[in-house]
């Protein structure tokens, strides 16, 4: 009985470790996407500003 309980607990811990690893990887992916979106947004704003500045000349 004790062995079964230990195996069940170990299995649950292993599952949580797997879930944690997946969530950590997903979090890093989302961080990269946010950084990419911010960089693209800055570039677009810079292009738009340059375009407006050229039209004023």
C-alpha cells in the first residue's frame, strides 16, 4: 500500500514538473513575441514619422 502511494505521488510530481517546463517554455515564447511586437511597432512609428516629416518639406 505504501509503495503504491509513493508511486502515485512520484507520478503526480513528475506530471507537475512536465507541466511547469511546458509553461516556462510558453512564457519565454510569449516574452519573445511581445518584444518582437514592440520592436515592429517602434519601426512602424519611425517610418510613419519620417514619412510625415518628408511630406512637410
